[in-house]
């Protein structure tokens, strides 16, 4: 076990990628699972609050401590087992997504959830039910979690396998390896039927494992996870498609979203039409940013989409024909698209998308600002109305902004830059307006970033106070002294 | 300007290589093959020279029917013609150089471009061997190239600096990282590349002079162990140096 109390180390663990800032007295870095379990029991015996730090890549302050101790999972980073035949991996929580992907790629496998920040850890991904570009086809982290070993606040361990512990209606019973039983009464709430990461996952007859996925460290600490992985497709086409017209990029996105949602239900080798596994959007301001890094973005481009399409030798010609003819209808820049079919190109395109997030972070740090932006998503049939609404409103703020992200999932982020307090108020007002509109349309306040410490107000907008009170009761059942990740969600 | 670009097909650099049951080749089951990354630089340089000076870029590879995929990639990037010399499955550098020389004699290029090395066997011999066989100047590991009025000026990376070399055309250049940034193929070019003809030729009478008698995966480096300044760890360090490493 490594223990650090020096100011520099503590400062490092007191900030996340949104530049949210907190403080702690001590940082513990367990080097194996036994040390993790021991330190949790020890700290909780002394009533010391515990915040779990993964990759510190979060955007809502959920990994940032407010007081007490930080436990960092950085040394719990073993890929314990890769079972190629059963398409499953056993991981410690500190394994970084990029390390896992590289290891899997060696043997032609991949892990579908692909958060933009691949420095994030698997533990962090599970705790926030992280999603990313490929969530469009494959869903969020939740869909890939088969088994979790969770350390509770008192040091007890839950070993949950998917399908083994189910709620009876709205009553859920779980028993720890130590034999202690917990009974939870779940509130009868309805979650939006879209990509969603706000508050506990609650459903009638739900699986106990799902309660812990996305609970932002408030119910227990993940010590080990068994995740499902997938065989790499025979061929993969990636592209950055450029558009010279802001309306036509949206029309193109609507068409390919609908085609993909229909065709992704079938074997990728059989499709003869578009079935993208991801569709990511860049507006003109985003491309403006990217022009600082890449000189080869076509001068006439005012928007772009990053797409990936799984293919086989049999259908690649048909799919490319379809893509090209559709693209020509909607863009004068069809011949300028960047197209790649090898891993290097795919990583380049992924980096192109990620560079945008990094560039934003850089600017925030330089100017000492916190990130202000939206993480809302809405059902497909309301997307156009929602998109027009947020873009109209964000323009009205007069602030510098850009819009980008997961247009496949109807989940486009708007991020704003502010120079002073009054601009900050304008930006926050805009975000609240966007959230209210998303909720009116049956959407979510947070599709992927989670609630953490920064977006608690959004959770209150989403659920009635009784529902939030019952979520707090779940928390106090597992963590009566409110020690784990204090300040997250509530 | 008539430019010949020599390319090879190599396993994707991120693939985990497994040795085949014969013990002297890799098991290609499930392995993805790509254009040798250094050869992509050679293709790009050929295309840029053609865009500047006009002419024809021809890509050639020595291989089997499987190698058509890398030739299609070259076509998608924009080369005008491709040649597949059908030869031995696992040729050595001499065999490849002899066959490339035979193609060069037929095609009579002003400039021959290659990657500095193929990332599969890393022999680095072909650019020089080709120069020897053809009696042409050959400049290796080039990171900057200028051709004006038939005069070639090339910068080579050398230990701690760079060397500037001049030659006249025709000559041979092997490409190093930094020479350019290879382009992404365009959709219409990818589609056109699928139906373009591949000029297939039989291998020249040449024989490999070396053969692979065995392959081994390198031993993994031993993982380091970090010890702290606690008394227990100091004792452990002394024990490890004495008993495990046997140096004290």
C-alpha cells in the first residue's frame, strides 16, 4: 500500500478533467485487492470519508474528494484473464481503456463501449456507466458487465453475476460473502428509454448488478469486473465526412441514423446498406478548433461527421456505393472525405475526435475555468426540434460555444466558454433551458457524463423529490455513515 | 516522370504474432495484413512528385494472389498502375531485389521509391541491393527529397544529425518517417480501385540465398519490482540482490 500526504500529490487527486476542484487529507494507493478491502474497512471504522479516484478523466467532479481520504485504483491495473473462446475478460478496476483495447486487438477482439477519453479506467467506466461513440450500435458500459466484485463501506464483499440476483418487483435482496443481507425497496420510477446516466438504475424485477453500475461510487467500490468483449469485424471502414452546408449535414445524419438503427439489428456481413456503428458530429466552431491542429480540413467545410461501418468482403462494395451516392446528394465535399480501412486510420479518426475534447480542456485550464456544457439527449423523433432549439438558444447567449458529439444517439454536446461571472450566469441559464427542453421532450439531463458533484441540480429537475429520497435510502442502506464518494448524486 | 514504387504486404503492426506449426513462419490465421507503413510514405512521395511534375506512378509488389489487397490500397491512394509479380511465398531480400530489378528494367523508371524497410523481417537490404543490381545510385532513409532539373537532393537521418546527398536521375530512394504524411484515400478512388486491372507477371529466374530455419518469440522482459524506503523493503532488496540476482 502506498500512502501519500504531501501537498503536490493531494493537489493532483483533487481535480478532474472538468477542472472541478476539491481537497483531501491523504491518498491511499492499494497494490492488490486485499489491500483495497483492508483500507476501506479501516477508514470506514474511523468514519473517514472515502473518494475513489480512477483515471480522473470525469467531467462532473465524481472522482474529486471534498474531504477525508482518496483511494486511487491506479495500481489495481491487472488484466487478470482474457478468455478468447467465451469472449470475456476479467479486469481490475484500474485497467485503462486504451490498454485493454490494445491487448484485445492483438487477438482480434474489441471492447465496444468506447469512451472518448481512453485514459479512463474500467472501474470509472462501470461506476458512471460510461458510453462513447460506439454506444450508438452497442449500448453503454452496462451491456458489457457480466460480474462485479464490490467492496461495501464496511469492507463486506458482494459478488454479483448477471442473471443471478433479481429483484422481486421493486424489492431487492442481496447477501454479501460475509453473510450479511441487505433489503432494498426500489422506488417505482420510469427512466427515459434512451442513453441515460443520471441517478441509480431502477426498474421492476431488475438485476442487482445494474444498481451498482452507474452508481458513481456511492454504493460500493468495484474491486474486480468480468466484462464481455466482441470479435473484431472482418473489415472496418472509417471516415471523416465533410459538409459544405449546415442543414444538409443534419439531413444526412437523420437518414444514416434511421438506416443504421434498422440495419444494425442484422449480421453486419449480410447488410447491403448503411449500418454505421458510430456517428459523431462536429459543427463549424468545432472544425475551427480542429483547424489549429490539422491543416488538411477542406476550406469549404462547415460541419463534419465521423463514421465507422463494419463490413465483410462480400458487402463492402455495395455499402461504399451506397455511402458515396448518399453523400454526394448532401455534400459538395463528398470527394474530400477522409476514408480509412486500417487500424492506423481508425486511431487517427478517433484521435481527431478526442483532440477536440483535449483542446477544450487545455483552454479551460489555461483560463482557470470550469467546463460549462450540456450532456442532454432526447428520443430520435424529437431530435430535430431539440437541436434547433439548443442551437438557437446557444447562439442567443452571444458566448463562444461549439456543438459536437454523438449525433447517432441524438446526444449533441454544447460547450460554452465564459470570461467572467456574468457570462457564467448566462451560460448556466442556457444549460438549464436546454435541460428543461430535453425533459419536456422525454429526454435525459445526462446521457453519459453522470451527475457527480456538479450536476445535482439536474437530477432534481429530472426526478420528483420522493424518488430522490428513495435513492438516498438505498445509499444509506449500503453506506449508513455516508462515507463513500460523499457529495456524488445527492 | 516515370516513378516505380515498390511495396510489401506485412502483418498489422499491432497484431500479436504467433509462430506457425512448422516453426519457421508466422501463423497467418486471423492476422490482418496492411501496406508496409514505410511504403505508404514512398507511395505518397510518388503521388506528390506526379502532381508536381506530371508522369505515371506504378506500384509493384512481389508476392502471391493474397497481395492484391495492398495493390488495391495503392490504387485507392492514387497510383496509376499496379504490377503483381507472382513468386515464392516466403522470399528473401535477394529474391525480392532481383525481381524488382527485372520489373525496373522493363518499366525503365526515372525514380524508384521504397520504404526504408519492411516491418516484418526488417532486413533493410532491398534499396541497396536494387541499386547494386541496376547500377543506380541508391539513397537510403530519406526524410526530405527535392528533385529539380534531373538533380536529386536528399536529406538522410544519421546519428545526431542529417546528411545531405545529391545524385542524378535515375536513382533509388528509400523513405523514412517525416518525408511526408500519407493521404487518406478518397471514396471514389477506393471504389474505382476495385475494378482497375492488375498487371500480373511471372517471377524472374531468381533463387533465395537464405532460408529461415527457425523462429522464436523474444522472451518477455522481466517485470520490475518497486521497493520503498521502509526497513522491510530494504531487507528485501538486500535479499533479492544476494539470492535472486546473485550480485552481492
